[in-house]
């Protein structure tokens, strides 16, 4: 069996500077980076607060709707089902919202950094 070494020809292209590094080197770039960090922090806090409010609303709903706390489905108390199975779609929705909005924030930052 013979060994074959696969290589590519060396190119004379200049190394491309990362837009993030280029943006961080100037005063305007530092403002952009701080703005991105603030927007990501704000997003994280809003999503976490919304998730916690929904999580706290589940037990309140059980207390406010008469007979709901005593209801059973397939022998399992409804409150357990609600907190055990009903919370997972809320977690998924919160994660999807966070990822989508964080990606949009980063895309806006990249657009600003490249336009500079």
C-alpha cells in the first residue's frame, strides 16, 4: 500500500482580519462590542424573567381554578402533570426565542462592524 500526501498550493493571499478583532481595535468598535454585550444581557434577563413568571403562574393557576388541584388524569394529579410535562414546551419556546434573538443581535453587530 502506498501513502499519498495531499496538499494544496500555497497562496499569496493576505490573511483576512476577523471583523470582531478589527472592530475592537477602534473606539467606535469598542462601543459596538459594549452595545452587543448589553443587548445580549438584556435579552437573557428578559427571557429568564418571562420563564420564571410563567413557571410561577402554573401553581397559581392550580390554586385559582377550583377543583383543578384535585383533578387526576390516569391516576396522576393534574398539578404534577402540569409541572412535569407542561413546562417542557415553555422551556423549548424560551430557548428557541433566546437563540433566535441572540443570533439576530449578533448579525446586526457583524453588519455594523463590517460597514465601518
